[in-house]
């Protein structure tokens, strides 16, 4: 599902003539199979978020090749990446990234709007998805009127709205208490087992990493694999 081959990345900072190059990732090789849950752990500054941004297409690697669902996406244009994300990727974030001025319904609906799905079809699909994550009764509420756990459920609904085969999650439980964290992790495992969704989880939380089939570590921009490897909840292809 996801293949990184010899991926390296560096940032250049400073004014022209006095630039300084900051290496972040070094020769990353990673293969995530269909139906896997892969956790990537590491200290702050190890390159975890950069790696996720590369997989998301928000930044391009300095060198190397990235393939997702058998397509070379390394040099896609910004517009082509946007279309590719809509069709293949869902996202979950620590800060939820809900739009404050939009209701739970409108936040969850957004991918369908961007995809150009007709309004009547959107309504049915959004309510079904909000119901499936246990948040339908709060469809008309704004993010500021919802608890952290409820906001994360809206975020999950939005991530899954277009039935993506892959979900990329950046510290998805970082803003949750222990009860809501447990509920979200149960939801991720069920989605993996029942729908075969592939998950890549960036985390520092041992409880999150514990649900993964493999746990990899980033240290100073180098990938160490595996830290832990276990049985698969879903039949990996």
C-alpha cells in the first residue's frame, strides 16, 4: 500500500547566501502492507511528523521514491496530490483540525463537498457516518460545544467519509483522556479488522503503539525496524 524507497529530506533555512541545511530524514526504506497497522515512534525532533507529511504529499522528499497504492506519487503536482488525497487517504490529528465556524455535520461533510458529491447524497452519507461513530445526535453542534472525545469522533467521521484505503494519524490520542483514548483505539482496531483499512500511526504513546502489528522507531532521522512485530488483526496482503 505504501512504499518508501531511499527517502531523504532536508530543510534549508536562513537568507540567501547564508543558508543552512538541516538534514531530517536519512535513506528511509519502508513498506506498509495492505491491512497493516504500523506505529512509528520516536522522540520529539526525530522526524516523525516530516515523514507523515511526506506520505501525505504536503512536502516533497529531497531524494528517493514514494509509491502509494502502486502509484508513484513522488513528483505529483499540488493539484494532483489534492485529488489523490481525496481518493486514497484519510487523516486524523491530535488537534482534530475541525473548522470552528462549521457544525459537526459540516465538518464531516467537507470531503464530500470537495469531491463534488450532490447535496442529497451527502446528507444521507454524512448522517450514516456520524451515526457509525456515535456522534449523530450532535450533528448540529459546533466544535466548541463538543468534548475532546466528541471532536475526535467528528474527525474520524471526516477521515472515513470517502472510504479511504489508508488513514494517516498524527498523535491521534494526544488530546484525549484515557477513557476516550481507549474508545478511539478500539474504533481503529475495528475499522482495521472489519474493513481492512491500513493505518500509519505517529505516536509517543505506548498504548497507541500496542495496537499496531509493527512498531518502528525513528532516531535522528534513521528508521529502526521493527521495534516490535506482532500478529495481524486483519489478513495482510
